[in-house]
C-alpha cells in the first residue's frame, strides 16, 4: 500500500483529513450486498515479527497491546462492522503458541533486536531477499500468517510505502485462480521458499488511525487518516489472500484510463492517474477549513458515474472499510485452495503434502504494495 505523498501532501494531509463528515453520510455511501449463503468462519493464526533498533521508540518496539488492538480493528473491518456491508467470515487470531508448540509470553508477537546499522529496513530488499537473512525469522506459512513490523527505509522520492505483501499463489490445475501465479507444486513448505513469504507493515505509522475504532457506534463525526495503520494491515492481508487493487494497473504501474484488473466484477474501476492529479491540485487550493471530504472521496467510474471510495483495496483518500461479495469469494477460494495458507478447515484436494518438492523451488513470488 503506497501513498504517493509529495512534500505538500505531507504538510497538508493532517489538516485535510480532519475534515468531519456526518455519520449518516458515511453509511449512505454503502450499498448492502445481496444475502449470500452463510460460509464457515476461517480463523487464521497470525504472528507479528517486530524488528527494532531502539527499544525506547514505541513505533519500533511496538507494544504487544497495540498490535492486539490493531488486529481487533482489522477483524472489525473484515466483519463489515464499520460499513454495514457483508461479513467476509475471516478472523485473524494472535497465535498463543510458537512454531514448536511452546506457549508465548505475548500471544502472536516476537521481538527481534537489530543493530542501528541494519535499521530502518528497505521493504523491497526484505521481501525479495534470497540470502536467508530475513527468511530465518519466518514461522511455518502453512500454520501462520507472518507479518513483519518495522520502520521502512525511504526509497522513493514520490511516495511513502505504508505496507507491502506477497500475493497469494495457486497450484496449477482445476483450482487455479485468475490473476494469481500458478506453480507446478501441489504443496510447499518453508524449506522450499527462496525468499520470505509474508506481509510487511511500516511501523512508523502504527499509531495513525481513524476515530471510528474508538468512537463506534456512537460516531458523531468521522475523522480519517490516509495512513490508517489498521486499514494498511487489512489491505495487505487482502493481497496475501488474493485481492488486487480496485483501480486499473499493469506491471505495478497505474493505468491512465479505465481497465478492470482486479478480477472482481462488483468493484468499479477508475482512473487512478487522473484522481492523483486532481488530488494534488486540490491540496494546492484548499486548506482544512475549505476542504470537502466528500469531494476527496469521489471517484468517476468507466461509465461516467461517480461513487464514493470505500473499498479496503483502494487507497489515497478512502473510507477504507468495505469488501464486496466478489472480493470475499476470491479470499475464500484462496483459503480453500491456495498454497502457503493456514488451512482453516480440512485440507483441500489441491493441497497435497505428500507431493512437496525437494529443496528450494525456482519461483519468484509477486510483491505488491
């Protein structure tokens, strides 16, 4: 998840995003999906690997209590608590035990001290590292979702990366999912991985969030932050579970036009390049007193109709609280059939532990922001 934040935005964002909107206006932007057949709750164990150099900096050595609070908020987003939309029936659980079955002092959290010369960390280096330096901290991805938490090294002049994830993968065959990398292996283990396979989140922003989590359901006004850490983690977990961005993009670049590239028919696409241009021009002519949050939420679809951005797989200025039915179906498919996913129920036919390859596989996992 990357916010293309120019220096002007860094100054103005805190002012613009304090603009209030009425709770009724917020909920009026969401269309409740048609009822669907109830699906079994998927419970996914999570472990946060917290990297830090300065133990006195709570954005580096993030308190376990804050991470628990964040995961609770993420679960609220996946249940549709703040949107009135559908429940994805996916719950993330801080694992009470480590990979060896030993009970953890802090459920779902381990702390890793680094030297100052090793910190902050370039997220693109970590996610693609083949040396084993970062993979060695991973726990079995067939049992846990690994979330790496650390300060990201600033590597881009035109943006701030809030989070980054490996995209889900499929086994070739009848259960391939459109858009995902498909590999020959029917089962992969930690030993087969050439790089880490995980989610990374930028802990510089661990305390950034909307007021909805604390004030809900008695929300008198809505204050949002484009760096909301809860939404960032929910967004990156969406990638890990097979979701793409709702706007058009190819090869990691925004499309200057309209193209539906997320394989979900019920998520309207829009021109992200045009929106970013509008957004930067808007910031140059408005301040906190004159800015209108509803204007910043507005997107124009390929049919010329406008809609308010509320999808968790969008970013910039968005309500960031909704998954659609098609998105939920994709995530459920990944839970049932994809590789390197903790299995919430019985193992699917496409996941065969007896046919795992030997040694490290020659595969390049897709990294997505």
